[in-house]
């Protein structure tokens, strides 16, 4: 029995003398990026039907009172940057079939396209472009774009001709408005 107890003590002390496994620890850094971008939650598309462009005397109706469906359209844009740039370019309404308008007549109607963007802090930024001028008109929002539906609106108005007394050639007139919302550079 003494041998058995002695053997158990020797074996037990051998395990007690073995070194304990040490704990290993450290840390791992995790990172990522988010690129500044703007996307259209509702497409920037559609149409505005101006209807009859001329008053009874044949000159342009500056209020476009013959419109159907209103002169404004709304869009929902999402931007994750702090100061997006809004650009609008109005392209004139042209009657492409009337290629040789004589003096006193015109095949072109100009207008103003105004885009209003809602800021996250409650203000708005308005960017207006006249189709008489070439190129887009742009402005920084000066705020984040509001994270709400219909945060961008387009309104068409102020119809004019190059010559104020010009009579509009009969036919179909077509133009377009190009709108761009881009993250700050």
C-alpha cells in the first residue's frame, strides 16, 4: 500500500510541475470606407405637358396656362455627402418641322426651369436655368439633402421668345430639362 500511495504522490507531483498553458491575446483592426454618392430613389424622368403654348394673338403664353397636370414634378434623391451640387439645364422648346421661320415668327419657345432642393436643416436651395442661355446652372446645396420623399422639385415657367412680339409657328414643340445631383467633390 505504501508503494501505491508513493506512486500516486510521484505521479501527482509530476502533473503539478508541468507548466500551465499561457493565454494568447491581441486585437485586429477593422476598417472600411463609404464613397460619397447620390442616387435617385425615384427616377429623374417623366414629362410636363404645356398644352397650347400661344395666346389668342399667336404670341407665347408666358404662364403656360394651357398646361395639363401642372408645371412641377417631384423626385426623391438620396445623397450621403454633406454638400451636394445641384445642376439644371433647360433646353428650349423647338418646333423642328418649322425650319424657316420668316421675320415676325419663331419656332422656339424659351422658359425657366427651377429646381428646389430641400436641406436637412430645413432650408431650401433654388437653382434656376433659362433656356436662353447655354450650359447648366449649378449650385452647392450648402447642407445635406433632406432624407425625405420628394426632396427635389422641378418647376417650369416664364415662357418667352427671343423677340417678344414673335408669332409661334404652328406645330409640335419639344424640349427637355437635364437635372444632375452630385456629391461634393
